[in-house]
C-alpha cells in the first residue's frame, strides 16, 4: 500500500468519516429548510451542493478505505 494512502487512512478514521456525513445531513436539514422559507434561491442551491458534497465525500471515502 502506498505511503500516502496509509497516511490518509490513519487521518480519516471511521469517526471522522461518519462525522462528515452527519455534517452534510445537518446542513441539508437545517440550512436548506431555512433558505426555502426565506426564498433565498442562490443560497439554497449552494447549501444543497455543499451538503451533498459532504455526504458523497464521506460515504465514498468510507467505502474506499474499507476496500483498501
């Protein structure tokens, strides 16, 4: 296993990856609903992109590091 993959695996343990997904879900549930209520469409789109990015990044790294 390359050195950088082992280093990344030691930095991103299970709790960090789960925390990353939880942050994405929190942003999606709290901020997106707040922006919908106030009709801030630009901020709504940005919040959706950020929350989905957090969730996809966390899940992808979790699966990738379980395979390696």
